[in-house]
């Protein structure tokens, strides 16, 4: 069955002039981060000898629906290449977080072994395993090779991009879903119309779609410009999401805020119209308005703060170098590619980035700046004067773990404002 959705909900590759949700042309340039490489296309040693592809990276803001968005869409096949290196199950904090998410949803929606839960962008199946343990039926959809890890763990996973056709296929084999999930992918895909229409197709009546993503209010208040990269085509406000689902037979019925990704939003969307809506929705809309999220001046202030954080960091790192002290990076989340490329930090300034021994990024090089990514054992051997926490949104647990292991270095938290913590 063909599903007709608004033409602009299929975001075309290349330069965009109109809003991805409401098609308005009233788009304001907030921040220009220059041309940058894809943050999850890490370089192998051999690739250091070849040219690198970069794409424009700019943040625009639609004054009609309050969606922050990129003005350049890279082909999804290039972004989510089969060797995409992100794996959920290796971050301990994330595994615990996803377990609490499945527990909370099972209880909120009274899920039993008659229910089917589908996770879009299911990665290695970590979130679904929380439902499986309780006997609930599960299906994952994951376009990258990481789906193989899930299938090996007996989490049935289709290695595909989610579309309305894939939704129809799952529906004919397994029936309709009570719950569809999408964590950290719903801001990413160009095929909004395919994904949302697929969700509408696959959900049972009154079924719920729950997704989580970074949230515009947190990005703006937290000066988190490093959440802007090509994968994040959109940064949602609640206002923009209500506009998005108004085009479909779906209603935003509840919303929660959390701390993941340095501040996120969990949105509950129920199939059908005229559904009961939690007061959380009107309260958050009010907060967005009172916080200036619907006012261009707020975004201008955000851009000023970002530029100051850059100047402060560069002054600091150059001073450290002049004094002959050592400074290195720790953790290589996708967002640090934006930060280091925008700041202009290369391996002369930051000789390496340390990663945990299980990371798929080990022995690769940072796109754009070619900084080597190495096993974090090196931190303990070298005890550098300063360690920059590039996964600064998880600064506290990371500092605790490293100190427990015997690290004596001082810590640098780069955002929202440069902070130096003496150890
Ligand atoms: Zn808009």
C-alpha cells in the first residue's frame, strides 16, 4: 500500500532552502561551522594518504515551527555506511540507561507477551533485550553491519533502513506493534515521511511511538554546538514535533526530559487523533516560550557563547603548549569531530585521543584532523598534565573511573564554558 505524505518530508540531498518540517522559507542562519567531514567516517592509516570529503555544516532555525536544522543533507548511504562504528552495548552508562527505559515503558503501557515492540535503529539490540527478558515479542531494524551482532544474540533484526514498505513487511509477518521505539535516530534521517508513515502503518490503534533525541532547549541553554553534525539533520523543539505529527494520524501525548546526550527529550506519540494529552506537553511548550526558544535573539546569544568557548579553549591549549606541559584527549564521541574541526585542533596540539579498549574506533584517526585514537591504557602510563574530556556530557562518571584507575591528570571540560578541574 502506497502512503502519501507531504513532498517536503523526503529531504533531498544537497543544499536545503526550506524547513524540513513545515516547508517555510523563513530560515535564519545561527552558526556556520565551515565545511566538515562526516563524524563517524573514521580514517584508517591507509586513508591518511587520500583526499577527504567535507560538506557544509551550518545550523539554521525556522521561525515558523521552531525547528533547528542543517542546510545541507548528505546522502544517508554515505553517512550510515556498513562499517558505521557506533555500538550501544559497549558504554556501561548507556546499557544501564536503556534498561531503565525498557522497564519504564513496560510499566507505563502494561506490556505483556502478547505485545510486539519494534526498535528502529536498534543497533546491537541492547534496548530490545530489556523487553525480551520480560517475554515481550521484539523486532529490530538496523541498516548497518552492527545488526549482525544483534542477530547473533538472538535479537531478530532486519538489516534495512526503515520505510513504509519495511513496516508493511513486518506487519504481514508479525502483526501490528504496540510500541515502536527510536532512540537517537529520529533527528537523523532524511526520509522523515517514510519513517513516520511506516510508524503509522505498523502501530496498532492506540499504539505508541516513543523516541528520544537531543533537545533544542538543552542544546541552546547548554551551549552544546557539538551536537551539530551531519547525522543530526534536525534538532527538535516540542513545538516543531507537534507540527510534524499534525501531518499524520498521530498525536503527541506525553513528553519527558532526561539527561542523556547532555539533555534529551523523550516523546510519546499515540496513533489516532483527539487522544488524551498529558499536561507535560502544555507545560513544556510554556517553558520553551518563556525560555526564549521562539525568539531569534536567543539563538544570536547562543552563537556568541559558542565563539567565546572556542577562543577560550584555543588560548588555553596554546598556553599549555608554550609552557611545555602535556595535554591529550579522552573519549571520541561523534560530537568531538565537530568541536575539534571547528576549533582547528590537530595532532600537534592534541597528540592523541584515548578510548576504552573495547571501542570500535581504536587505531583509527579523527576525520578532518587525523588525530590518532588509541587505547586509554596510555593515559595511566603517561600521566599527562591535562586530559580534555571530549565526551564532556558524561564527564562525572568518566572522571571517577579514570581516577579510580589511578590517573593523576587535571581534567578539562570544554563546554558549555571552558572549565579546568585540578585533580
Ligand atoms: Zn518550520
